[in-house]
């Protein structure tokens, strides 16, 4: 590292950070504080929990909360299993493995709005999902399923599938990075000293990969709690409420309702809190990863 | 020989997995592209085709009893009557709006005459205007081009702000150790992951006060918040990789600090700067929630696409919009895919 | 029938590269065999086929009378020390040693006793509860040895286990490995590209090049009786002086000439009687190889006169560089020799140590 050549506080190059600090003070810290204050004050400006109380007395918000939890946990589990399997597979270099990797990464590049439409074109009664199922003989063309009429748990599960299609590559790529940095000899030592493939995976690969796995999962959760667009694009508002969907609903649809703004503020504080808790978990894990030291 | 059989077995499983993975990714994409080229008529056909069509095999029949004409389009083995009229402009309009076929009234008249002369339905070929949906969505629909420019403007501002503020921050973090540098880096990480919704809502108040509401620049302010941090993060890791000795060598040979930065450090960091810019672009290009909150009459393309879905029952037009939305995303994501890995370690791609 | 047999072993990778072409090798119980060769010679691939980490394309491996060619590693009853040691980072030292024993379904007490026993041998008793990240490279290496020792396998494989250690530590661990081998008598196959390591450790050295075995023999044989040009080039520091020459007879002495035409130079190799059967090679081109330590110097006497161009004192010995037959030759003399640059000397070559190689098949020409 450099020793600063010039001495004196005012000549320190850290002065170049001042614009960034000002920017963050104005556009991050100030709005964050004001949104927190808004969520804890009533219309008259007095401190109160009334926003939270009112919020949780709403059926839709409770459902949104439950759906968000369901969605986050469900997608995390499914995506982890699939992404890990895929990463293990792609990590075995085979002919065209780079091409396959390229193909699997394509969905990652889809903007959420494009994902929403792609699946909408699939899920409506005459969409490609039914068309494909008919083409391979799994569905009777006279009696197609209307996927968009799914409600509640079924709808959440459908959204998990859609979400998985899009984000699986980004989870997979983190795990693949971990696997590629993984010293292959750890695994080989397992085989040589008597472990079968499953034991090696369970006793050696998983524990050593743990920090990477947790990192991938926490990053996933941070994104998953903010789900809204695909839900709204496929089902419309109010069908499958999520936390951020409620914010969008308050801002986009019932803009002039009495508590629309307050509700939106309060939900966004809740979302931010969930994200920040996840981030702090992430920091602890990545800190451990550094402390755990080089594994090679 | 059991070795051989095992090999055959594992080969089969391998190909099966390969087919599944490729199918799951590519099938939706193909169908989606096809729908973006489908006419309204095709969008209601079931089962849908996986590849787009360029023309319709059709017939035109003169109904002597009613003195009108019926258009029939091939469906399976039979022909299905889709439109019956005696008016050429009505026929032409139907072709344009439902079939994406551009045919002038005069040409229709010629066809009508021919059908009248025959005593049975005559075969006609209707050629599709292949990019009709795109033309309709972007050129004929009001506001789409403006939304596209709004997206580009917002992305441009985001790149500019992120690069200037983030690049400087990245350089300082890489080259100097100061008292709060660790806290500062951690802070950047938190900012990077902070949900945009939680910022956009309260910021609207300030943005309105600054007279920036409903402008792309206002969006860029929000997009820049995580992107400055991300840019700082990417560039600092690159600057760290550029040996201080390279800079010192330049200074030993007489270059000033600024000159060193411009002639040595900057060119070396150029790929990282491009990558950060593309990241910033994608953030702005792909967002819809911030645009939803912060714009009114000046939506971005992503927001517009989202809104069109809500207003139309057939998704062929919005699909065309989404394809245009997708193209830069796809290209840029694959340009920066190596940097995605650098964010989480090093995957060789 | 030998304890371990490798029968025409061959390995071709899916990309078409053949790493191991045709390896035939028999190893007796308790032997310490070193596979030696430059990188890419197929030595590591051979070892990994023995371990079962690499599929065998052709040929067979028989260990203790049992065909293990296509068995997975865990069914082969082997142990291995890896280049990176592969000491599992999430287990303590004790857990690392115990894990293979657990897989072998040993009972807890026996495992604990075994861990103590090998830890004592490897002098790591104090670190048993530490994690590998808290150990130095040398200590991790000892853990790897202890883990391999604990399983009492039929075959012990070592893949360049010393290459990640610094020079000093390498020598001491080398001694330690030799000591362990002497005490346990485990059949060991050790892969290295370092000839000093190979010569110090091996009962037998297998020199490999381009997927084939060049020569198998004791350290002495490999060094002094190199059967191929490759071996003589590869073995020895500094390497042997090698020159393509034409042999001729001049007044009862054997003379090697190089260059031809005007710039022709010659080197007197000594009395022709020291080279029985040399007559058939007269006028032929051969490769001449002389090790630097087999050349002496004397006062200029008209035979093989040359001047010294570079002097490199090394303390225990001195390396001189001079021009011989148009090439740069090295001479190694014991002790600190007082010689100036540019000094004229006469070279004295030990006729018994001169090695000749066929220019076509690069094999040694036997003179007897």
C-alpha cells in the first residue's frame, strides 16, 4: 500500500471522496431517514405505530407478507438444488460445455418486463405452454388449462417456476465460480481415502463450499423479497399480493387513496429492513470466508 | 462388457440432461420470438407454432347468393372462413389489423373480380408484413419512441454519474488506505443491495421540489445510488490489479500524476470502465419500479412494455416491445459476463 | 508375479491427446519407485490411473494379484499424498486423519489410538485440534503424510508432494519421507520432476518422456548408464555436454570432430584401446555425451587445448565454461579452483565415462 506522499489533511486524496459522500447523504441517507420517519408518524406528524397497525390489519398485506415468505423460501430451495446440480454438471468439462453454459445463461439477460411478457405469452389459454404440451401429447387441445386462472398457493408456485427460469443462471454462476475455485484434490482425496461420490459431496464438497452457497442464497433472498413485476404482469394487481406489489399498487393504482402513500412508505421500510438483515448476514458470511483462509 | 453398457447408459442420461436444459431455456425463447411476429389472428390460433410464418395459404370465395366474398385460411386439413364482406376497404382493413397483411383496396378489387369469375374458391397467397408488430408498436403507437429515448437518456445519465463518482471512489479505495476505508467499502456494499423502492418513494418529494419530476435525469439519480457503489467496487478491484509500480515507473520517467493517470492507469482500466458502464446501462434499462414511481407522462421503455401488457389481451404487440427491450440486455449481459464472475470469484468462461 | 503390475497402460483423453502411450512396469512389495520426467511426460497421469482418478484407456493394473483397472478409487485400498496436500480445510487435523478410518468403519477407540500413533510419527500431536488454515505448509504436508499412513494401504501414491515447499524444507521433508518408508516398508510410487529428489529417495527410478518409459533402474544406473539421449540430457546438474560428432582415429587415439569443412574442430577422447569395438563406428556420426564432472583440466600440453571463458565458483565445486567442438561445454571441478578467465588449459576426458548415442534412434551405442 501507498504512503500518502503529501502530508496534511487538506492535501489528502480522500478529499476526492467528498462528492460521493455528499451524493449519498442527499440521495440515500436523507430519503432513507425520511421514509423511516414517515412510517412512524401519523398524518398529523406525531410519532405513532398506527401505520404498522393499520397495515397488518389489512388482509391483503398479511397475504402479501405470507406470499413473499413462501415465494422467497420456496424459490431459494428449488433454485439452490437445481443451480447446484447444474453447476456440478457444467463444472465437468465436456465437449461443447462452454456452449451449454452460454445457453443456460441466456435467461439471466432478460429484463423483468420481458420475462413477464415471455411467460404471459406462454400462460394464456392459447399460449405456447399449452401448445407445447399438446404438441408432445400431454394435453388435449380441446381442453387447455388456463394457467392465468391459478390462485393462491398454485399461483405462487407458478411464479416460483417463472422466477426460477430467470434467476437460476445467476445463482448457478456463483456456485460454478465456487466450484471452479474449489481445489479438485480435496474431492479426489475423498475418493482415494474411501468415500463414495455421495459421501464426498456431503462430507467434503458441501462443507467447503458452504460460504459460497450461503452467499448465493442470501443474494437470492434479497432479490426474491422484492418480487412484484412478474406477478403483476402475469396475474394483474391484487391476485397474488407481494410486499413490493403492494407498494406498486399503492403508487400505481390507488394513488389518491387516503393512506396510499403512508402504506407504501411503511411497506418499503419493512422490505428495506428485511434486505438489510440479509445483507448483514451476508457480510458475516463473507467475513468468515476471508477468515477461513485460502483453501488451496 | 458391463463397462461398455455403463458408458452407453451414462451417455444417454447425459444427452437427456442436455436436451432438457437446452429445451427449458430455448423453447420459451423461440415461442416468445414467434409470438412477437404473430398477427392477432395467429395469436388466437391454437396450438401455436414454434417458428414464425411468412404468409397464409388462403382462399377467396364468391358467395353468389349474398353477393359477398369470404376469406378462408388454411387450418389443419381444412380451410376456415375468417371474414366475409363485400367491401374492399373493409377487407383490406381486416387483413391489416388481424392478419398483418398489407393489401390495398385496389388489389382487393382485383382479387374479388377474379373470385367472381371462378365458380369455386380461388387460392390466394397473403404475404405477411413480417415486422408489422414492431412497426405498430414503435412507429405507429404514440409515445413508444419517446419512451425509448427516455430509457436511453436515463441510462446515459446513470453511466455518467456512476462513472465519475464511482470511478474516483474506486481509484481512491484501491490506492490509499485511510482511516474509514473498511467502513466505507462495507457501506458501498450495503448501498449496492439496498432496495430501490425504499429510495424512490421518499425521493419523489425532493425530486418534485427540484423540479425534476417525470424526467429521465431524476431516474438516473436513483439508478446511480447502487451503481456508484458497484462501479467503485469493480474499478477498485481492477485498479488494485494494476501494479503501483507501473504508475511509479511513469512518474520516475518524468510524467506528472495526472498524466500518469491518463496515459497509464486509465487505458489499463478501460475494460473495467466499459463493464461498469454496461452495468449502469442495464440497471437503468431493465428497471420498472423506480420508473413507475417517478414518472408520469414520460415512462421508460420497460415501463411502457409493462403497461401495454396490462392494456392488451393478446400479447403479440407487447412481445415485440419486449424483444426490442431484450436485445441490448442480451448483448451487454454477454459482453460483461466475465465481470459477473469477477464479482463472485473467477469463473473461466 | 509382481506385487504391482502395469500392463501396456495407455491413456487417451477425450480431446484426442495421448498422455500415456505404453507403460509396462513391475513393482515389488516394499519398493520405493519414483516416476521422473519433465512436465507433460505422463508421469502424473500414470499415477492418477493407479489411483483410479483417471480412467484407463487400454491395458491393465494388477495390485496384489487383483485386477483393479476399472475399480473406483475407494475400492483399491490405496493412499495418496497430493501436490496441494488436499488436507480438508473444514476439518481439524485429527478429523482429517480420522475421516478415512471412519469410512472404513473402524470403531472410535481404535481410530483415536491410530490418530495418536501416526501423529506421533509425524510430530503433529500438538496440532491435532487445529484447522489446516492455522498450519504452515510444512505442517500441512505432515498432516497429509499422517493421513496416508493411518490407512495402512496396499499402495502409497505421492504426487509431487514436495513441490510446494521451499528449498530448505524440501530437503528435510525428503529425509522424513525416506525414514517413514524405511520404518513402514509401504510400497510407494512417487512422482516428481526433480531429479535430486528422485535420486535421493528411490530404490528404482522410472524415467519417462512423452508418455513412454525411457529407462528403469537404480539411481546409479540412471545417472551413469543412461540408455537414451533423453536420459543423459535430463539427468545431472549442470547437464551433460552433448555434441553431434564424427568419430575418427588418429595415431591410435579416438578423435571426435565437429563442424566439418574449414571451421572443423576436434576433441581427443583418449587412447583407442579404451573403446573396444569402436572400429565399426569410424567415420560415423554419433552423439557424444560427457558429464561435466568427468572432465579434468591440466597444464596446456598440445592435446585438447582450450581457454576458459567463464568461472562460476559454487563453494563446494567450481563450474568452468569453455568452447569445445564449437559448443559451450561445462566442466565441474571439486573445491574452489584457482583459474583465471582466458587461461589456457588442456582438457582431460575420462575415456571410461564417455557415452555415445545413435543419431537415428537416440539409443546408447554399446561398445562391448
